[in-house]
């Protein structure tokens, strides 16, 4: 399924925070640090 990053925030305290919109309904996933890297790969 195609993922589109709608918002990207980088902060020393939380690391990289990305909000992804996925699918036709635009569900939102929030992943941090390695969790995002694993989800992206």
C-alpha cells in the first residue's frame, strides 16, 4: 500500500516524528525513530 508523509517533525527529544496518511480513507500512523524506519522498509 502506498504511504504519503503528510507531516514531518524532527526534534532532539522525540527524534523523527512522521504522520503518514495511508489508503483511500487516509488513516493516520505516527511512528518514532526506529519504529518509523522499520515501517518504511
